C-alpha cells in the first residue's frame, strides 16, 4: 500500500496542471511514505489556494457582469429619454 501511495504522488499528483515546479519536483522525488505525505500536503495546500483564487475571480467576474448590466440599463434609459424628448419637443419652424 505504501508503494501505491508513493507512486500516486510521484506519477499522478506531480502531473497536476499548474502545480508549481518546486512542488512538482518534491512529488517526483518522494521515495518514502513520509516524503510522499509531505509532498501531497504541499500539493493540497497549493490546490486549496488555487481554488480560493479561482472562486474569488469567479465572484469578481459575476459582480463585473452585474455592474455592466446596470451600466447598459442606465445607458438605455438615457437613450430612451432622449428619443422620447425629441419626439415630444416642439419642432423649430
């Protein structure tokens, strides 16, 4: 079972996309269960940080989309008001 854990860290966890090179190298070099555990915890900490950053970016993008929609709605209201004003204003002779 220990060998399976070590191989998983060396060959699977080490290949996670975006894993920093230092952690990737640590995973590949793990030759004991202790080293594999340390490397796996480092990869887990990195992944948690990456997920937190992704969640923040998703929330920011959602807020930006809402702000854009509010801006577009405000512009449309302004344009509608201009059209309505030009249609109801007396025409110059």
